[in-house]
């Protein structure tokens, strides 16, 4: 049974990674084909350096991901606190359902409805250009928000409300009480939300496709490339991204298990 | 006291304003487009036209349903076996399952072409063995495979995270009460992992039914899923915004109905599992 | 975590962009000719994919050279069909300064008052345009357009896979080539293959004609491997597919990679098109756009483009240049007697257009 289960896990992982392996192998192809491997070369990696379209798109992607993650974290954390404070159940569930719409809805519907909104606003105010940096940023914040709220909220529920009261009895302003008491106890939830927002934003294609105008992000550029014959340079870039993510996750994992060990040690010490 | 909670409620205000502008208003604009003609007059013409695209809806639902079932069948044992290895390997496995999600799904989908093409890896290999090439690419099968592949982590992770939280003592209790392996699974594990299954199903079905890339690349553009129809019309110009909005509306309603049905199955009002 | 991630990624980006100096500028001697009055401004150019010399393999990178000579930044975006371009121009999401549509789309844009007039007397190189490509039906007074490329549609095939074939559109429907055949993934060109075979008018205003063509396309679907646009390159070059209708210029690019490929113009006739440079009505930087158009007409630049793209050039400085790689190439510049029967696309009445663009979905869903 044990062998069977190991084998099954291995098979699924093989399925998950076969295309990734193909991508990595062909990124080192010496010919421009992604079908026939003709020899080893790193020229596609060197070529990336010259590819201004791809580099600009990477820059756009990072800017949007960082900004949208930060803004949605601030908006979303505040919202989570606010929603929990709403006493009327109808009102709070109404707000929550509204919040959840982008998460539940198909991306293509979200993307198109946002595009229609931006074009409508553009026409209304006679703007020069209705799609661009601002619109793609707004779109990303919109679809990030529910994920931030849903990661912060459970942590917030676990926080003892009496602590806030205690802090305020001791003379804290509500503002200060929030920063001194609530914020530290929900910080892991906030971090999860931010990371998730960042990831979603990095990877988003469909919604950006309808809202980005000429502020093209990396997935859009890759989409345009796959409309032609893909050359190994797209694979090379994806391989780099793959290894960066891989290294980061390993690093994160190590950090986490280290801090867990420390926590365990502390517990033992306390006993 | 009242003052304090009033202040706290206000913290939700920016988010509420934001959501109204960027979530609710856009949907109403779409609704407006769906029920007007190019000149802005009220019409039901767009909605009537949807009948022309019923086949697109049909195959989208069919493909997405098949893909979801296959994904569930593949992911469930995977999640179960993952809970069986030791804790540090579990975390490692979870990461390994997640990493492909960080890669651009366009590229992941595209590299399947290299594998499945007539002159691709599988057929080259078969050719070396003297076997006639198989027709793999540009088929419905390839499209479904693409859906399964792209979205399987969204099925594995929620199921795994629910299963890993199942109280071990429950399992032991069922063993003590004489359950065999099958009964233990049917009476304890399966019901307790249901919330994970439900959220997995929604997270695979929704993107599958509305995709517009997988069918183009792996299906050779030979048919159109709903997503493809919507994309085609939006790319054909403002003449089609009305009919495309109507199709999008129907797609949205369809997804909502599926959600409601799915939620019926999850009896408790748990918040659902997000990764 | 997020911090580390973003710092690392930004670091990677910086290192990449710091050494982003790989392109070697060519010695064009155009500095003196072009004013730097608009340096620091920017223009947005919207062109077909793979439709400009981009510096690959030591060729001229037209946009970079233009930026260097004039100091104007070029935002370069691409589209893959006239319809996509039209929808982007129309919805006003982005304001373009230069667009390069085909004939029938230009006619439609002019009709809808989306283009502005170009004062060709201000273009120092306008006289280089061959008279054959001036005063064409869509712009009889040469007010709105400057021709960029000329092309015709033909059929590319791979004799190694299918042997010699009949020089007719019928090859796309011939059962013996089942699963080896491609067709266009855009309605106008795909309908054209059927219309030509059935002897129908490409610009018919009769829905019955379009129905006939649609039925023909539906019948052909069983034979078809896939509908493609620029994916045709990979598929034909690797032998994944054996027969594909596409633009003649692209055949010349493909045959460089796969010398087995051959090409013919079908006997029933085919479509001829002119892609021309236009300035949209709401362009933001018209002066810079004028410089860009003039720059595209420069003999060196036009030659580099013609060689890179492989389409026929309307520029006499290219056509008459004996060093031009495709000088007197018989596919691009067929002699009078080899010239196939050709028809332009015209802008069709909106009702009919919407009819066939919707019909196309039915063909796909069949």
C-alpha cells in the first residue's frame, strides 16, 4: 500500500512537471524550434537581455503586482476590521457577498465588465485614453481584495476583543489600540493575503487582457508570442521565473521550519 | 463604546465604495449593454440571439464537467496519500504541487503542444517503436487534458488541507468500533473532506467553463467554447459589445446557479477553504 | 517573504536592464536629415505582428534607430487581424499615432471618420512610392494613406509530405490530405478560400453567397487540422501540417527554415491586399507620426523591412535595388503573364459584415 501510494504521488508529480521539464529542456535548444531539440545552447538566455518588449513587460508586471498587493492589503485589512464591526447581520453579509463576487465570477466576465466600465468612464469624461496603467492597477486591486479580506478575517476573529478594550481602558486611543494590539495578532493573516495578492497579480492574464490597454504585462506579451511561433526565449524567461520561485519557496520553507523549531525549543524550555 | 464601533465600521467604507464602483457598477453596465442595441434602445434581440450559441454553452459545460470529474478522481487519492507521509515531506509536497501555479499558465499550456503534436514528443517516441502516430492534438481530449492540467492544483490543495485537519482520534475510534478500511473511508474521511471537495470542484469548474485560451491552443481553434465566443466578439469591435455582454451575462448566471447548487451540498456554513 | 521576493525580482530586473545594450546601431547617416524638435515625446505605433525589422540576427531594429535619430520614444504594439485593430481603435482604450491596416479596413475607417489626412508633401520620401500603388480604390486621392506592403494570398505545401498537388483551392477540401490541412483563423480570409473555389464575389452583398461559402467551410472542417494565424510558421516549418493558405511573403520567411516548402497561387484566383500606414483621427503626436512615416520610407529602412518581412514593397528604392534580397523575386513580383487573377477586399455594408462575422462563429461551432 505504501509503495502504491508513493507511486501514485510520483505519477501525479510527473504529470504536473512534464510540461515544465519540456519547457526547461527546450529553453536550451540551439535552434529556434520548440519541437525538435537540436543541441545545447544558452543563447536564448543571452538574447533575453536584448528583448526590450519582454523586459518592459516584466517591469510593468512587477510594478502592478507590488502596488496592487500593497494597496489591496491596506484596503482589505481595514475592510476586514470594518466588516466584523458591522452589527447588522444583513449589512455585513451583503458586503461580504459583494466582496466575493470577483472570486466567484469567471475572470472573463470580471475583465469584460471592468473594460466596459473604463471605456464608459473614458467616454463620459472625454479622456484621451481610457485604458492603461491606472485601469489595470484598479482591476488587479479589485480581484485581489477578496483574497486579502478572507485571509485577514479568520485571524481577526481569533483576536480577543477584550484585549482592545483593555488597551483602551489603559488609555490607548482606538487608533493606537489597533496598531499595538490588533495588528500584531493578525500579521500572519495580512502576510498571507499580501503574498496571495502578489501571486495572483503576477499571474493574471484574462483580466489584464481586457483592461491593460498599452500597459502590457508579461502574460499579455507571452500571449502575443504564443500567437506566433513560440521561440525558446519565452521558455527561457519562464525557466528563470520558475527557478526564482522555486528558490524562494525553498527558502521560505526553511525559514518557517526554523522558526517552528525555535518555538518548539522555547516551549520545552518553558516547561 | 458605540462611538468606537462606529469608527470601526467606517474602516469598511473605502472597500465598500471601491467594490460598488469596480464590481457592482460594471455588472450593471454589462446588464445595460445586454438589453440595449447599438443605439442604446431597449431590446431583447441580444438575449434571443443566444440560442445561436447554445452549442458553445453545451460543449463548455460538457468539457468543464468532464475535466472537473477527472481532476477530482486524480486529485482525491493524491491529497489522501499526501496526508500519509511525514509532516516535513507533506509541506514539501504541498509546495511542489503549488509551484506550477506560479508559472504562467499560457506557457504551461503551450508546452503541451510540444508533447502532443503530430511531430511532438509522444508521437516521435511512438514512431521510434514503429507505432503509427496518434491524433492527440487539436482534439476535445487535448482541450480537456489542458483543463485538468492547468487547474488540478486547485483541487488537490483544498482537499489536502481539509483532510490534514481530520482528527486522528476519529479514525482510531472508527477502527476501534470495527470499521474496515472501506467503511472508515466512506463514513469518516469522505464526509469530513466534503468541504474541500466542494471548493475544489468550484475552483476547477469555473475557470474551465469560461476559459478562452486552452481551447484555442490545444483544440486548434476548431471549435469555440463560451469564452472563445465572448473573446471573438469583443475583439471584433463595438458592434458586438451588446451581444457579447448578453452571452457574458448568461455565463455569469450559469456559474452562479452552479455555485448555489454546490453550496447546497455543503451543509455547514463553513467559510470554504481557500489556499 | 513578499519583501524578499520583490527585492530579488527587482534586482534581477535591474541586472537585466543594465546590460540591455546588446543591439548595435547601424550607421544610417540620417541624423542630419531628421529634426530632433520632438525629442522626449512619444508615439504609439500599432502594427501587425512580425511586421517590422526588429534587429534579430544583425538586421536593423527600425524602432530603435528611429528613437536614436529623432529622440522620440516608440511604444510599439501589435495586432493579428484587421478586426482586432479596428476594435482597439474604436473603443478608445488606447490612442494610437500610427496604425497599419489593410485596404478594406482603411475604407471602413475613412467612412467612419476615424482617420486624419496626411499631407504627403511634407514627406520627403513620398515620391519613392510606386505609382501603381497610389490612388487605389480605398484612397483615390492619396489623402489618408501611405502604402507599406503589398501582398497576395497563396497556398504553401510540403511536397515531402503530400507530393505535388493540384494548384487549386480545392486542395484544402481534398480528402486525401485529411488532418494535414490548415486554414485561416479569421473570417474574411477563410471565407475567401471558399468563395474563390465556388467562384463567388469576395465582396458579395448577398447573404446567400455567404451562406454558400459557410457551408463549404463547414464541409471542409472534417479535413482540417486547425485554424491558424501566425502559428502557421511553426506548423509548416516542422512538418506538423502539410498544406496551408497564407500570405506569400510569409512563405518566403518559412522556406528559409524549411527549404522543402513550395508555394502556388491557385488557378481560381486570389486576394491581393495593400497594407498602408495611417494616422488615426485622435492621434496625440501627429508631427512625430509624420517623421515616423517618412522614416519608414527611407531606402535603407524600407529595404531592411522588406527583407525582414518578405512582403512585396511599394517603394521603388527597394524594388529597383539590385542588392535587395528579393530583387525581382517571382513570387513577390510576378511578371504580367504569371500574375494570378486577383481581387481586393472592399468594405462591405455593415449588415452583411455583421452577418458573415457572426456566421463565422457558426462555422466554428459546426
